[in-house]
């Protein structure tokens, strides 16, 4: 899938890795920046600057390969010399046509509002999406956004245009609407509407039943898409390290339960690990890149791991 790529050099010397680690921004500091665009710019330009080769090739029209002519194509791009030799008509494809087309599916259900660090999982996830969109725009790649909770709430079709980043940032400012998480709905939407092969990135806490997740990730892969899943979790959800008995409320169902965290910790961790292992097993089976990010992880680290994973 050579035409679907991020143009990133992920091979670092020890010195480079040490320098990059020192440049990572503490998420707590990053979230104090009010502007999503500035957060994204800080992550991309503060750390990745100089790591990827320039995406600009003249006017983004560097010839890459041929494809067969079909009615509706611009005849100016027909290679007439090749037509004379082969008696067939082929169109020259250019760098701009083969650049990455990335669709981001963002979960903004109520459970994403949970936080123990002063900012929520949705704040972190929105910053991740904004960073992706900013990075893609610097590479002249197309990006799009699907926001969902229990259903698809809004769609920004994937494009590479001057105002696309702004459209995505505006959409990210939407307040959460629904309550439950339903990852099947956006995956179905993606399968039915994304025609051009590309990268599909699902960003969710996946604190929901996993029914049909395997099936619909499989549909996306069968259509030739590369798929990545970012699971966003708060550290408190991992460790359940609360000290006192308290009333815990399910943010999506409203159900409440009195719980002694110390007594329930072992059982909770066992069930959580089983849930996470099931997700990872599905991803392995379907060839999906899986990345678990807790909200205290510097975004640069998570994204660097993702790029390294894709380059492997």
C-alpha cells in the first residue's frame, strides 16, 4: 500500500531519541492552552519539525505512476507516447492524487467526559484529532472527521483544502450531545461512505460492549483501508486507586453503586484486562494498529509509536 503513507522518518539515533523525549510536552501543560489549533501546532512543530521530509514537490504534481484512462478523466494527462506504443490510453497519476486520505472517527459520548487530572478524555482525544489534522495539512494530505456517540452526530468529508483544518477545529468545539457509546454506527457509516482507500482512525475509550466490533473492522479492512484504533483511558480507570468507599456512577447509564475501591481493585483490574485483551485480540486478527493512550501520556510519544508501528 505504497500510496497510503505518512512521510515520516521514524528511525532515530539515541541522541535524537533523547532530544525528542526532552521536548515532549506534559499533557497537563498542553491542556492549559485554550486554542486547539495552538495545542496541535505545539505538538507537531515543537517535536516533529525536521523529522519528516518536505511534503512539497513543486506544485504537488510529481508524477508517480500510470493508471488506465476512464471516461471523465482530463485528456491532458494522457501519455500519448505510451498510447502510440501500446494502443492503450493511460493517465499519469501525480503525487497529489496519491497522498494520504485520512478519516478520523471520534467518540464524544458521555463516558469520554471522565477525568481525574483536571481535563477529560474528550479534551485529550480532541487534541489528538487536532494534532492529526494539523500534521496532515502540513503534508498536503486529506483529512476528514466523523463525530459520534450513540449515533453519528456530524461529518466533515475528507479533503485537502485551505479551510479544511479550520472546519475540523470548529467541529471539535461541539459540546457532547448523546450519552451512550456505539462504535458500530460510525464504522458502518465509514464502510458505506468512504470510497477512496485510505487510513481510518477510530478514537474512543471503548467502554462499551464489543459486539460487532470485529465484524465492522473486518469490513473496513476488506475494502482496503488501513485502520488504527486509539483507546483513550484515564489513569484512574486503569488503577482504580481511590482511597475511600464512595458512590460510583456510570456516566452513560446513570447507574450508581457503592464501592470500596480497595476491596474491588483486584476483580476490577481482572475484568478490565480481559476487556482490553479482547480488543487487542480483535485488532490483531483484523490487522488493525492498536494504541492505548492514558491521558497522562505525552501525545508526541503516542503518535511516534503509531508512526513507528506503521513503518515497521
